C-alpha cells in the first residue's frame, strides 16, 4: 500500500476514491513543477477552514452550555490552531501522501506544520464536497473530543469548580452537582461539609466555613482524584 492509499484508508469509505481528495493533497509547489496538474489545494483549504471553525464552534457550544463567549473562542482557537491541525494530520498519516515539489519535499515539507495544517483543511473541504456536513462531523469531531480535555485543562480558569466542570463535560458527563452533607458549630464559626456528585455518585467531599468554600474544597479533592492537580 503506497502512502496515498494508506492515508485514504482513514477517510470515510464513500470519499476514498474522490479526485477532490487528490487535489486536497496537491501543494502549490507540485503544481509549479508539474504542468499536467490542474489545481492545488488552496481553494479547498479556504473552504475547509470555515467548515472546521463552524463544526468546532457548534461542538463547544453544545458541550459547554454555561460557558461564556470568551472561553468558547479561546478553546476553539486552540483546537484549530496550526500545530493542533498538523497533529491531527499526522494521526491519519497525511504527510507522506502529499504531492510536493522536489524542493519542498527535500526541505521537509511532508512534516511541516503549516503544510500539514493547510492540507488537513483541504481534506475536510474535499470530504464535505463529496458527501455532506454530517460525514465531516463524524470524521473530525472524534479527533477534537480526544484532544479537548487536554486543551480545556490547559486553558481553563483557576477556579477549581470551573476546571472540574470543564473536564467532566469534555468527557460527555453531566455537570457536577454539589450537595450539603452537614453543618455544625456556632453561627460565628460554622463548618459546612459538601459532597460533589459526578455521574450520580459521590466523588469527593470538602469542608469550609461557608458553603462556597466547602464546594471549592470538594472540587479540589475531585481534581486531585482525577490527577489534574498536584
């Protein structure tokens, strides 16, 4: 199996033989050296960029219903960043399948982030034009979901309750619920104990001199159990 056949094996079955996919793999440097080639992947890249931004924005909007626009924008930017898309391209062995000019190939173009990113966007457009948006969604969103928990943990707020919520929702689990377990002591020095419920089971407890402090401690304990906090 040659590199292009290997790459195509990762694609949805109904688009694997498409000539648009070959165009998506064609860098402008190849076009300059091969007169028989009709078009490079730059137009497809333009379309694929917009498709990716929409699909990722839609996924984030659905999975983080309580987050504000600023957070959603930050996470989307991280997921469609050049280096991240290049990483997705490597995961489907796109690099070796690229059609590059001799000079670009000798300079390491098959593994250059910018070229891989552009080609990945072009492939997304090729899949869309040969099928539909649902097919593209089913192809690309599983990649995004695997990476989203890492991205969210790296870009989320310092508040432990926010961090816990983002990590849990990234895995498709419902928002954590905080329940008061007990309160004791005089009014001027009460101690509250709160448990955090994840997936209908108690995951951790915290205590503090206010409900908010106890909830924060419970979230911190849960993060420690999840390995997200020292």
